[in-house]
């Protein structure tokens, strides 16, 4: 079969012929219909310091996918040939304290497909049953392949009260854009958004942002102060990882508000803990991955209902063999989500 392989400890990847995998005894073989490029895939492709410290080539890349089950292992219970499925990117151990107490999304033994073990950027993907979720047939493969990052946004938005709450989303990459759409789908708003690129701010408006700020030229804090009579917003979702945005997130939240942090900073961040956190009585959360599998079921219901429309975030659809063009789009920042079809 054809697969996109990180072949060497250097920038780039190759489209290669590799052996067709067999499903594990407790898993299935999926014929892939669509895959979407994650920021993590771009880190691996670019071979940045994080990738250099984690990835051991050769490895088949990718962990965002949708496809059809074509073979099942003898121990599989819930899946059948013909099922239309997607998958969770985090392969958790199932036996640690976190896994056994409903916190599998922070399993200390997590392995990520396409990073720590072979992933789904291939014509076929062998994956454990525990990592597979059935899709609603009304959701097309291009959208179904984006559920892993969409689940990050669902987790972040619904980690606290949001119905009828004002919100600010800092960073309008794909997950930030998904978050705006989710806020609107579940009855939150108004929504303020900031980003460094005009392209992504236009997408933010398409998915439901009321006011946007092109930072640093425009002052998101001034915009929020004026719109909220100086109070601040109920909820801030920090999706960029930029140190200045993380500091700003605490200032944007009203006293007693919630700040959910998902963006990953590249270095330590200095915070005014007394004035901006303690004396404001903020709830500050670290958000990682998706709650297994509560987030997936909530996300599936929202997509199937039609209330959640994330199609504007899908800006580019390319043939599978044009993955390098997709990576260049990621590098440029002039895209939302890039999907490769097979």
C-alpha cells in the first residue's frame, strides 16, 4: 500500500510503498477515505526540536482520519466490516490510575499514532478497537477526518458553563476556529477573537465571531473592555500558546471567570498570579486532548444534529499524493484545515 512515511531524522517525508498491515487480534483494518493534517504532523514533517526529541523514524505519519472497516480481529466485539469510522489519536494503556478513574485523556503511558507508532496517513490503517469510533453516515469523510482536533475544541469549550456566556478565543488556528463554532452551536456568545493573520480572522467571522482583532496592531483588550463595560468576558480560551496571549487571557477574563489554556508555549511564561489570577478568583484549566470517550459522543451528536457547522474551517482538499503542498499551506498560515483524500 501507499503511505506517507517519515523516513529519516531530517525535514520532509516520502510517499512510499509499504507492506499492507494486518489488524491486531483486538483491532480492525480500515480502508482510509480521508486524512487531515494536524499541527503535530507539521512539526514532524518540519523536524523541529520537539519532533527531534520524540519521533524515531521510520514511522508512518498521521492520526486524523476517516474510513471503512474492511477486516476485524477475532477479539473485536463492537465493530463489523463496512462500519464507517474515525479514530482517537491517543492510544492509552487502560490500566493506570488515570485510565481507571475516568481521566484516560491524561494517561501517563499515552502513545500518539503517527508520532510514537505508525499512523493513518496510508491507504489502510490497522488500529485497536478501543481507539475507533463509529461515524454518523450523514457526516462526509472530509469532515469526519477532522474530529480529533474538533474534539479538542469541544473539550475546551465544554469544560465549564458556556450557554449564554461571553467568550474570547485567542488564536484562530483550526482548533481556535472550531472552538468559535462550538461556542455558537451550544448557545454561547458574544464571541471575540484575535489572531496575527487576516486570513484566519476572516474564517473566524465565518464560523461565528462577533468582533475580531488583528494583533498586535489591534487591541483585543480594549475591544473587550468597551463591549463589556469594563467587566471582561465570562470565558477565555487560549489556543495560540503565545506567552503574551497567555498573559492576556487572564486579564481578559472577568472576576470569577474561566480561563482554559490549550495552546502550548515554547518557553516558560511569567504570570502576575496575585493580580490577574488569585485576586480575580479565576478558574484556570489546562486542556489536553479529548475526554475518552465523553467528548467524542458529544461531538458526534453536535455534528449529526446540524447545529455545528465546521465546513468553513476546511479550506483546502488535496489528493493524497500532494501532501507536500498541504504542508506548505500549513507553513504559510494561509489555510484553515487541509484534508487529503484517497
